[in-house]
C-alpha cells in the first residue's frame, strides 16, 4: 500500500496544538490569580481570562487528539489497512476528506473518532454516555459522524467532478472508525454508514471487497487527480 501523508501539515498543527494548550493554561492561571485579588475592578478581566483560556485550551485539546495523540488516527489506519489494501493508495490530509483510500475497485473515505465512553448509534442517531465531568474538560463530544461522512462523500465527489471529469461514476463509500474506544463500548444498530472499532475494520473490508474493477481509464484519472492534489508530496508516480 502506498501511503501519502502531509507530514508538514501534521507537524505544523502539532505545534499549534501545543502552543494553544499552553496559552490556554496561562490564561486560566491568570484568571485564577485575578480572582484571588478580590477586587471588583478586575472581575471583567478575570472572566475574560477564564473564558478565553478555556476556549483556547479546548482548541488545543481538539487538535491534540488529531495531530499529537500517539498513535494518531492516520497511523491507526495505516496499520489496520496494511494487509487488506496492499494495492491501494491511502491519502492523509491532502484531499477534501482527511483520509481517503483509492483502490482498483473504488474509493473509501474514513471518518476517524477517538472519543471514549459508551457510544451507541440507533437509526443514525448518536449517543455518548459515561463521561461525567470529562464532557467539559478534555473530551470532545462525539457529534454526528454520520453527517461528517455524508459531507465528506459529497466533498470528494465534487473534487472528482472538477479534477477528473472523465470519471462519470465510481463506487465510493464511507466508514466511521473508532481508534480508541473499546469494542465492547460501541453499540451499532441500523446505521446506513458502517461504524466500527478499528480492530474490526480489516475483516469487514475483506467481506465487502468489491470484485468489479474500475476501468484503467477511470483509475488512472483518479490516480492522477489525487496525486496532483498531493504534488508537493509525490515526487514520482510509482
């Protein structure tokens, strides 16, 4: 499997994440210090420091889960897909969707999630429990991965129409992958976008692997369009 990853972007966002986290802590400490002064004329500054510090620290945490966490979501995908997509090309952070796998049978878009707690999806409705106070400090809500997957599919389809117009139709699917939550903590019922723990992904893709190959013309057009988006990373086409 060929892996194309924007390492410079990862390093840059990794650095920004650490700076934001540190700055957020400084603002929170500053707000606490102002609170101890007990002066009415600094209450506005205190609230501003605490509020701004919390927002900045949350931004740092949001980015840290994606670009600092070890292993990162892209690294989990690399390991999980290594054997099941030997002939594939996996693009990280270079296309309209963050993780895109181009294979001879079509395209798969991965929506990665790191959230902990008990997560369930019933009739495309997501629910997250068991976080307690972590919901407000250091833990991002799971949100709506189904909508994220749908938006990513639309974004990649639009990219193909613009940059590979010769491709009239291509099998394209999305997969929601949890990289940290324990398999037993994930309950999936009636989700039109498949969702699973990363440990289940390999067997799932083997079962669902398509047999109808793309035409050489379509595959080459997609290959060229995707590589063009990553031209600063791809020196030569293997």
